C-alpha cells in the first residue's frame, strides 16, 4: 500500500536525482554570445578557427561574407562544431550588386541577418545630406531584404559619429532609413569617437540587433594590437554598459578584436567575462523578425 511516508521518500529520491541537472541549468543559463570571425582571420584554416570558437564554449558566429568557401562547405563546418551563423558581414557593394545571391547563400547556412560592416572612403558621406541619402538607400535595401526573409543591420566605426548640427552621421542615417534597418553598435569605436557607449545604446533603443563587444586598452598600451583589448581588460565601463545594453534591447553580444596577438586567448577571455556578467534574461525589447516570403 502506498503510504504517505513512502510517497515522501519517492519524491525525495526523484528530487535528489534531478539536483545535478537543476544545478547545471542554474549555473549555465544560455547567454546570447557570438564571435565575429574577423577576429580569427589569421588563426589558421577555417576548420581550426571554428574549433577555437567551440573550445571557448561559444555556439554562434558572425561570418565575414562567405568565409571563402561554398555555402555547403561552410554549413558542414558549422554543423561539425555545433555552431550557428547568427549574422554575416557583407560589403555594401555586394548588397547593391547581388542581393538575391547574398540572401541565397545565407539562407543555405541558416543565417537571417546581414550587416553592412564598413564604408570604403568613396562611400562615406561628408555632410548631413549625404548621410541622409545613404540612410534612404540602406532603408530601401533593408525593406527588400525583409521581403526575402532577411534583416539588415549597420555596423559603425568612428567616422559615422562626426557631429552635424547636433546629430551624428549615424543618427542621420538611421532617421532616414526607417524602422527596417537595425544597428550593430561597435562599443569600442563609439568610445574612441568620444561618445558614451551607454548613452549611445539608449539612442538606438529597440533597433539594436547586436553590439560588438571589445575593449580599448589604456592609452599607449597594446599598440601592436591597434590599441584594443579583450572585453573587460581595458578602459570601458562594462558595469554600466552591459545593463544599459540589456535594457535597450540588445539581442547579441559579439566578441571582436581587430588585431589580436592571440585570437584564441582573446575569445576565451571575452566569452568568460560575458558569461559571468551578462544578465540571464534575454532583452524584452528585441527587434522584430523579418517577414517570410
């Protein structure tokens, strides 16, 4: 007969058996951390680069275009290391020339976010009207991409943050682009341009696909690494930045370093720091997903 004492003992045994799983889940909540593959461009073959990401405990990457391989080969390598592509840096010239081809490649690898990574000197506006015109163009591309099941974001450096009568070039660009264009804020470059990263995050609240999580070394240090540092090892105030990022709706924290002496060490350090300091919850104000064809 099933007595209350026996039921209590059974429940205790079930709870005891579940404790290791519960403890693991409590200690290891999923964090939206990815690696920008540009950081690993000098770290050997693509297979080795992805192994470094995997060994750092990260399961998402932002690719650099096609990574120099076919879509099937890239997907095979990503699957080998249980990594997914959450975005891809695609030059503006390619988006202008062959948006359909770019979309087809990225669909094949399971990616739904394209990012304009950089503007060549010839494409950089020099006045407010130019930034507005570029914003209108990018907004149009973003709308086309959305109709194809993709979203488009823009990644900044420092030249977009020049002031034009109270507004930066980046603000003018996004004001003209409309809601379909998202932003990928590079926080180290924001700081280098003399702006407060936390305040800039608030400026783009609700449009933040991701941030590039990298640090600036103290002035005069790490000159052979472009003056950059691993996340949490430089001068940026991450204790202020990370809560501001979560509050503003950032969906992904993408580890990057432009000139790392030791890419694997930088990625491991960045991943460890973000796992310790990111809030467990995902942002409530995540950007909307693109429509499907």
